[in-house]
C-alpha cells in the first residue's frame, strides 16, 4: 500500500511504501542510512527511477519533515551527469 507521493518537477514520482522507516545520521567519517524493509525498497525504487531519468540535474531532498525519521540529518540524492 502506498501512503505518500511526492512529485519532482512532474517528471519523477516518489512512492513510499506503507510503514517505511528511514534514519540518516552522521558519524565521525561516514554517513549511516538505516531503514526497515519498506524503507530500503522505497529508496531502491527512487534510486532506480533516478538512474533512468533523462532530466539534467535530477535530485531529491529528504529530511525529517518529509520522509525521514525524527532526528535524521538531511539527505540529498543526486544523479551525476
């Protein structure tokens, strides 16, 4: 079941699976992304869709206000050209 949709400039739809949970934190020299099954599947779909997207500069900003767990640091996923 889908519970949240975001649109990135009308060319890529972001779909989060029900009960998804994603936490992003920074530790000394690394970033840790922890997620449950639904969160990992949702992120995998987003990244796969971004890889196929032909729009220059496609990226997404994720934070605790739109998709990440409380206490997460912001995360930007960006396709390099």
